[in-house]
């Protein structure tokens, strides 16, 4: 198989014309050095002109690569830490239950979008603030990429993934912080009715209307 350096070979009929001082060898080596130099600069130019070779990814591409590197367990642990890190063990378990209830939803929007995937549920648009680096067009520092989960977050993630649930939570699919002593009777719309409050979060079970979403 030929290669680029074959261009530097001198035909036997021409070799006899070279002087005995080694000019043929010198010329061949110089040719190869020039070709190597040209090849190096050609590759360098490709790297400069090709964004992904030089590491110039867009924000969404960088985010996608990071999320693909995380396992479902890692994603859930980070979400628990981000969404409910200050809510105590029960509060963190409640948020984990909501995620897993969506994963195993028997109908409605979450069954259609999630398809049994923790990753799909967590990154469904406009659901969990912590799953996005931007909120309302501004940088959101409280996101899963900035979290450093501890042992308890992984333990709760494992607990929820294994099928465990808090008995008082029902089949809750939503939660939110009302920043007041009272919880709304419905959330986010008529698809959810109030079930319980745990710490600062109000939790909501699906109504029949949810299954039409």
C-alpha cells in the first residue's frame, strides 16, 4: 500500500544521475521532512476550523455530554440534593418518590414522555428547575451539575429506585414550595389534588383529569 511519503521516492534511472556525495539520500529526507511539516499544519488547520475538534461545544452540547455521563442513580441523587437537600431525610425521600411515581406512571403525560426512564422524567422540559442551568433566561446556579451528592442522597436514590415509597404520599406526581403556611388545593392545575405537606413542600396526587393529558 502506498503512502504520502512515496512521493519522495526517486526512480532508479534518476538515482544514477545523483552524485556520490549522498545527495539522493539528502534530497529524499528533506522531501519527507517537508511533507511531514505540511501534514502537521494541515491537521492543525482542521482542528482550528472544526469546533468539536478544538472543544468549542455549544452549551446544550456540553450539557448533553455531561448528562449522558451520569447514571440514573447519579442523576436522581443529584436531583434529590438540589431539590430537597434542606428538607431532611423524609423530605428528600418524598421528592425521590415523586420522580419514581412519574417513572412508573400508568397513564397520562408522564407515562407517554417518560416511557419508564428516570432520565426522560428528570429532563422533561419545564418540570424540575434543578435540571436546567438557565431559568427565565438567566443562569440558574442551583442545578444538578453543581451538586456534590453525599452518601445519604445515594442511599435515598437507591431506596426509591428499589420501589420503596412513603406511605402518606400516595401516588404524588407533583410538589412545590408555596413559601407560605398554606398549600393550594390543586396543583399545577386541576390535574392534581393536595395530598400532604412535608417540610416546605406541598405534594399532589393525580386527579382523573391527569390521565387525559
